[in-house]
């Protein structure tokens, strides 16, 4: 049922070099996802999106980016952690008394 990953390419994702790259990519995506605020918001007299299609786009983006995506990612990673814990428990050898 469980497959031990022996492919060196897949195991290489656990290296610190890949961690730094993933962190940089995550920060870049975070900044780019908020870049629309610079040209699509009126900051005076109150901070609000421009009316019309941009307001709809901003609302949908907020719903998906802040509502669905974090929950989906948390669920996927929770499942992967759960499967990894089950795999680790099966690997532990019990010493006879």
C-alpha cells in the first residue's frame, strides 16, 4: 500500500536549496497577487476598489485567495502529514523482550 520514494529527483525537494527557492517563489506570488491594489483602488477619501468590473474581480480574488485556497492547501498537507505519520508508525520495529 505504501510506496517508499526512491527517486533521487523527488528526494532532492527536501534539500535546503529547494526550501529557499520555494520560499522566494511564495513571497513573489504573494506580492504579485496584491499588485492589482496599486492601480485599482481609490485611497482617498476611503480605501475602496474602483467601481465596476474591477470591484467584482477584487471580490472574487479575495474570496478564492483568502477563502478557498488556504483551506484546500491545509487539507492537502494535513492529509499528507497524516499519511506520513501512519507510514512512520509502520516502519518502527518492535524489539522482542
